[in-house]
């Protein structure tokens, strides 16, 4: 017997191939939606109590605003499974209360991403403060929020095995604004 003989065996382990993105689908008919979320964006107090002429204050409600989009999944491997990091996929957008595919694209990642607004951010709102009046002016933005399920299909390049990843896509975008003017109580 050679029970006293020892031999070193060298093993080379290389990482396995990762999956390759095949396609992604969304539930366009079944989604959660809220078009009435309102958040305060700006508040200012204008003191015009000692002036005999009206004062105009101008807001740019959509300046520095964007559409915020984010992927989420309960699958631990959802964002590590794919070979291609920085993968860009098409996402749906809300148009007239329906989800449609309109060519918008973002990276497939868990990080929140900002997309430009589909309308100019140069719109302005003005408020006139009457003479001898102090006003507290509040700008409220109305947001459109939706969440829909997605299914991502990936294929192993060598074995052809298919993996299916599910999760949700969340989107939040301003869709309107309101200006509230209230007298300042001294």
C-alpha cells in the first residue's frame, strides 16, 4: 500500500460564464398608479406690507426636476447574474393613464436613475402680492407614480439554460404644479 505517500494536486478554478441578457417584458395592463401625489417644492415669504405697489414673484416649478426610475427585485442574483454590467433596457412610460413602450431606456441596476422630463423645464408660474400685504407662497408639485412588474430573461452562453428574473419597475415624475398664497399672520 502507498498510504504514506503524499502528492500535491494543483487545481485551477475559473469563474463560470455569466448569463447573457435575452429580453425583458413588462406588465403593461396590470400596474399600480397614483397621479395625485403632491409634495412641497419651495416656500417663500414675501414682505410687501410697506409697499404701495404690487410685487410679482416668479417660480420655475420644473427646474432641476426629472423622472426618477428604479428597478427592484427580491431575487438575490437579479443584478449579479448577467455578464454585461451597465446593461441598458427599454422601459415603459405613462401616457394618458396607460403604460406604453416609447423608447425610453435606462440601465438595469438597483440604483435610482434620473431621466429628463418629456416636456421643457422652463415653464414659469407667477404670483402677484398686493400692495401693503405680506404673503407666504408655497409651490406644490403634483407627481405621477407607477409601479409595474417586469420579467427579465437571460440565457447561459454555453449550456443554453434560461434564467428568469422577476421584480418591479418604479417611476415617479412631476406632472403638474400648484401655487398657494396665504396671508402672513403677524
